[in-house]
């Protein structure tokens, strides 16, 4: 049996049924614009601040886009038992969960380019190292999506998915160096920052967009890949443990 | 009649047990389903029917026991036989935001069917199930009967040799239930092995070749319908409806006719059973002597209901009401 037919069908079904719905597309557009505007005004430095804000806005757009959609859609499908159809399909659980998350990853990457496209009209992006930014965007999207999967597998109700998502997301905005450096955090909060995957994604984005970072890009990439693998493996184990009981 | 004692059954279950905390949902089940057989799993709510299907199809993990489907060990590796099975759950669980046609195409793709093949098969099934007019409507807008039919279509979209049907006619209108039973019979005739759970005894009697009675996670009887009916085939039964209450009437009649057994079937109905012919005339006179009036007297065909009640002692009326009727 061609398992990839199932893979692509699950991905395209999710994109069509969930991610291309007008409310979600507008969420993907409005949210980054709102955050950019908020920090742009707060910086008080006019258009000079656009490039400084870009890594944080890109990261937050991906984080919110992926986690909210995936956690809710998976929880919804589990609740109305349509997820059982996927569990009954003769494909490995790992491939099934990759298919289920691939739509959210694409949505996350799409979200990342909304602020970049807007910045194109406001500042000069010619110095951006795209070969650094592109893998960073993809890895942040994957890590955020797998965080969403971890959340979805940990809850049973749709409203719990939203609440639990915010439990992770809002601290990340302030702890991961999105809009102010980790060095500015109180000393007792810094270890927490390094325990969150977004810290490393933002650091790579800062390197690619601003040419400055805390850690070497290679190390950041490796740690981020480690987070992706760990979140995926833990989520798979949880699916096995909690959903196939 | 098909071969009952297949040496190499398609489904073989041995000592299957599943516990949820303190509750033992499935308690040491052992049975086999033969190639091409329509096997009924009959029991009240909470008997463990749906749990058994979940265990056999890989949606739940057994605590102990063995499951072999088409020779493959499935208790530890549930994916091993999933390409051979179709499952129709007790609740329609297709995607509400997709159309009927898209739902079928999506389900076909889950089994690796190529685009042209799945589109052709989806159209074919929509026609078979009389849903071609609703092909482009969202599943969320379907009636209960239509949802049920499309869920069955989704279960057979990949032409599985084994089909698990969990309460297929529960909660739907009589016409749809009749149509679904006809479709099940057609699938069976076409050679599909069917594992059917139901709490409608008439449905099981009409459709199945062999039946297992399940109560509290255990099989209390398993045999062919013909063999199950054998003990009651020689019995004669009659249902007498009287004006007023039957309280006290049964005892009076039992004293007057010791060769018959009398049982209150409802507040105004007496069930009479005997191995001899039951003559209605003397019974009517006796009832009238007691101040009652016979409204109706009806001979009853010996049925699986009698066997089920005799073996399990379960109140059938309560069982029929459990899932809100319909179906019959």
C-alpha cells in the first residue's frame, strides 16, 4: 500500500478544512500586524526599529499560528471521534502524526512570511541571510507545531487546548528574547529561557536578520532539532498511552 | 449454511480481557469467526460489544489474550491486519465540514487508493446507498439515516474482506434501518466476513449465521441461529391481551391449567407457553370467569428473544429502550 497517498491526503484535507478557512487566514494576517504595530509604537524609534523587531514578530507569528490551530483541530477530531478513522488507517502512527502536523507547519511558515512581506515595504531587507532565516523559520514552525501536538494529546476538551496553549505561549513571548534580550531578564528567569525551544529559534532568526546572536547558529540548530525530536517522541508516546487504551 | 467449524478461521480470539480501572469490560472472551460468515455479537448496553470491536480493530489494547486476524497476531501489533478490515462505529464519525463525496474519497485515500480509483469507488457507493443527490452536501447537513449510510459506505470503500459493524441500525428511522439490513445482507452474499454487534435480537436473528450472547463482558452462549432456536422450536406460545390488570390472573390460570406456564408480559398481557397445543377457548372462558375480557390473543412464533431471555434472564423491553429505539 502506498502510505504516502494517505500522508498527502491527511495534509491536504487539514489545509482545506481548517487552515484555508477565512477566519484562520485572517488570524494569520492580523495577528502579526497587530504585534508589529504594538512593538513598533513602543520602540519610539520609527522605521529604524522595524528590522530589530522582525525576528520576534516572525517567531511569535509562527508560534501562535501553529499551536492554536493544531491543538484545537486535533482535540476537536479526537472529541468527535473522527480521529479514530486515522488511527484505523493502515499507516504507522509516526507517519500519521507527521501528516497531521504538516498542515500546521505549512501554516506556520505562511504566517512567518506575513511580517517579512510587510517589512519589505518599510525597510531594507537586502542584508538578510536567507539561508539562515529559512531553516530557522521551518524549525520554529516544526517545534511550535509539535508543542501544539503535545498540548493536544495532553487535554481532552477544546477549551482546555486553548488554555493550556496559552500557559506555554504567553511566558514564551517574554522569556525567549523575542522583544528584549535574555540578558535583560532577572537572573532567576534566565535558566527558564534556555529551557524553551523558541529561545534558540529566535536566536537563529536574529543572526539571519540582524547578524547578531547569543549562541553559534550550528548549536542553536542542533538544540532546536533536539527539541523537535523530543516533543514529537513524547507526543507519540502519549498518543499510544492515552488514546489507544 | 456455511461451514461452522472452519479449521482456519479468519478471526480467532482467545481469552481476551480488558479492564478499565475497576471495571472489567471484556472478561476472557474466546471465539472464532469463519471466512465469509456473518457473526452476531448480541448483548445489552455495557456488555462489552464496542470494547471488543475496539480491541479487534486496534483502537484499544487488551490487558491479556490473543487476537489473530487472517493469521496475523494483532494483540501486540494492531496495525498488522488493519488493511484487511473496515470499521463502522456505533456513532457516525466522518468529517462534518467535508461533503459526502469528499469524505468517501478521503477515507479511500487512507487505504492508499489512487485518485481515479477512489473517485470512481466513491461515486459507485453513493449510488448504491442512494446518496448521489447529496454527494456535494456537507456531512454535517445529512439526516441521521444518511449519516449512517455514508459511514457504512466509508467502512467498505476499500473493499475490505472483513467488516466490523457496531450497532448499525441504532437510532435511525425504520426505512433506513431496513435498507441498511438489506445492504448488510448483500455484502454478506458477496463474500464479506461480517462481525455485527447489535442489541436488536430480531436483527441478529434475521441477518446472522452464528450468534454470541454477551453479558457483562462474557460470552454466555455461542452457536448457530438454527441450533440456538432448537430448544424453543417445539414450544408453543401465545400472548393474550386482557382488559384491566393481569395481577392475580396468572396464578389463577396456572392453577386451572398446570400443563401451561403463564407469565405477565406487561400490565395487561399474559404470555402462555406449552409444549402442547394451546386452545384459546377454555382460556378465554376462565379469564371471563375472573371478570376479565380478552381483547386480543396472538400466537407467537418461537424466536431468538425467547432463547436470549431464557439464557441471560435480561429484561428485553429495557434492552430495546436503552438506545432510544429505532432500527426495527
